[in-house]
């Protein structure tokens, strides 16, 4: 009897992609994204160009992207004119800074509790808390106004600061990031005698720098540009924030566009600084919080 023929092993030859095609695809994608980036920059470039013109040149067609005469005094009038922009700037800095610090603190503590502490009903409570994100913010304006009116906080900055210090999004973001930390790290600290507060402040919190910077940038952007809240809760002009301050350039005879654009460019500078400083941690925080946990 002849032995059965042994199966001849087959080897799969890897098919290499053509390097030329791969490079061409990358170049095409880069060109398309660059075109969209330039398209998104056009409104900002128009705003910057308009801030150095006079009102008669604003709607001139074709658009003069580079003004023939640069009117630098537009910025001087914004900061030293009858509607001095400095007070609005200081108000926005005060409200935004306190709100960002409070939001980072409360979100970090709540996120750590939902991610690492074991207690009955934790998952149900987190889902219930998370479901409040489906409630439109406009629905809460009237109850909030009535509450703050009883607390005598209307026409104060605290009516804008207190609601912004507690956010569901911040808790969710940091909870996702805390979930990526290995439990063995906290267990080792517990064996060494560390309590929950020490594990939070000295071990877990320093490791969440990317998520904290991400939340800081998002919260700063939200409250720096917020218009609806200040419009409802603030009445005195000396308490106005930057979005409300921009409305002071809308006059009975029309809008002073060059002053509005000069003030808008000035208000954009803090946002640019915050994003440039924290962009590296911002990308890392979004990737870690969105893809893990």
C-alpha cells in the first residue's frame, strides 16, 4: 500500500502596493484638505482685512484683501473710544477663568469617582447623569432665571459662572480617560496606605494632563464666545462680556463694521494663544478619551 501523498505547503506571496499610487493618494488627500483649510480661513482673512479699512471700503467689489491705506487707529478707537473694549475683555477673562478652573476640578472628581470607585448603582447613576445631555440648554433658561432671581444673582457674573462649573461633557470626558488607567497602579498605592484623596491628587490626576488640557480648551472656547447667557442674565453695561460688547457697535443708522471687526480680531487673540499652547495635549486627549475605556 502506497503512503498518502503529503500535502505540499503553499506559501502566500504578499502583494506589495505600488509606492507611486500610495504617494499619489497622499498628495491628493493633502491637497484637498489644504483647499478646505484655505476655504475655512477666508472669513477670518476678510475680518482681519476689514479691521484696517474704513466703512466705505467694507463692501467694495471686488474685495480689496490688502487695504490701500492701513487704518491702525481702528484698534486704538476700540480700546480707548467711548465704548472701551477693555472692560468687556476683563469681564470675559474673569468669568472664563473661574469657570474653567471650577469645571476642571468638579469634572475630574466626578470622572474619577465614576471610573475607579465601586459603589452600588454606579453605572445606572452615570447613565442617568449622561442622559441629561439630551436636554436642550434653552429649556433650562427659565428655571435657572427664576432660581437665580430668588438667590439675587441676576445681573452678576455668578449667574454665568456657577452653571458652567458643572458639565456632563467634562465628567464623561475625564471618566473615559480615568478608565484607561490600570487598576494595578491604584491598588499598589492602596497597599502603601494611600486613601482615595491621595490616589486622586497624587497618582491619577497628574496622569490626566492631556484630558485636562482638552477640557480646558473646549470649556474656554464655549464660555469665551457665549452670547445667550450674558444676554439674559446681565443688564449693566459694565458687566458685559465680549460677545455683548460687540453689540455696542450696532448703531441706529447701521453697524460700524470696521470697529466690530477690529474688536473681533482682538477677542480672537486669547483663543489662539490657548489653542497653540495646548494643541499637542488636545489631540492626545481626544484620541485617548475617545478610543479607549
